[in-house]
C-alpha cells in the first residue's frame, strides 16, 4: 500500500488536487496523474462502478502514487469492506443520521483496536502476501496500524435531522470529516431543487461551525476537487460554441 497521497499533500500545508469520477474510465486515471492530480475520488453512490472496475482504477492510481477514495453506496459494513478490499484509502459514508451510524461507519473503516474492519485478501491487505506484510510492516498488526493511519473517514450530513444531531455525530472518535449534501438537505427542509436556498446555506454554516469547534474537518478541506463529468461538459460546450459554425472548405 502507498501512503495516503492526500495526507502527504496536507502535511505540506496544501490541499490535495482530486479528480472525481462517476464512470470507470481507467485511462482517465492515468491522464489525471499526468495532469498533476494527487488523488482520485469515486462516486459509488451515484456512479457506475463494479468491484472489478474499482480494482483496476486503484491499481493504476497506486502505480502513479495516487490514493483513491470513494463515496460508497451505503454504510453497510459489508459494502464498505468490499470497497476497502480494493485498496481505497478514504470512505465517505452517505446519509449519516446519528452517532450510532457514524460509529458504525468508522468501525467499518478501521482495523482493530480502532474499529472492526474485517481482514480481507485483496489489495486492501497486500493480497495477503505475508512476505510483503512482514517485510514492510513487521506483522499484520503493523499493517493494520499503517492502514488506519492512512484512512480518511468522513460522513455526509444530508437532512435537517442529521444537522440537529451534528454535535453527537462529531463526537464519534473515528470520524475525521463531514461532507455536505446540499440537494438532499434542501429537500429535507422543504426546498427541493434549491440547494442555494438561504435556509440550506444557513444550516450549512451552522454545521460547519460545529465541525470547526469539534476540531474536525470538512471533507473539502483535504482536497480541491475537479469533477470529470463537469469538466467534459464544460470543455465540450466551449468547443462546440467555438467551432459549431466553422465552414467546410
């Protein structure tokens, strides 16, 4: 396993540059690395990923020294484990509603004694290669400690009920960061389709203040993100606007 490339950039006093993907385009991972990105983020909740695609993406990313994080489809421990076994070094859990769910998320992401992550046999545990594990980390406990130290654990607050419980959610020891879900929050507040509604923005500010007071972070603190889908749409529209009326000669 590589060291978490986002944490490495943060230790330099800088945000990591993160390329966010909704589709399993492996060549895009290499192009992101060549463009200077530090890490890859996968949207497993709304994206089109299967375990084989994730495995391939992580293998390529690690070859370029880039960590991979993901928003998982749900916070079921078995689901999280399937992603971690691919070699991910960061999990964003969607729809965290209370401290119990936040604790379950953290426990699923961290090996004992910090949590209850299950030991698998994939890239996430060096494919079970004892020569590598013992030669690099000393033993399995040494690897577990390395993995925990290089794992980013974050949860999304996406409802007014969750926002009201922000203090108890933030009190969970293994939870490092909070992410925002503006569209679902807007719907929860009775303003569907209005993520910039003043009430949504006000609750965001309240939650962020609680995050700072708890000595924790917003997920966005760790990295500045460029979205592949937005990049393609934006660049594509610029191109077609510029060349849509070019004459054929």
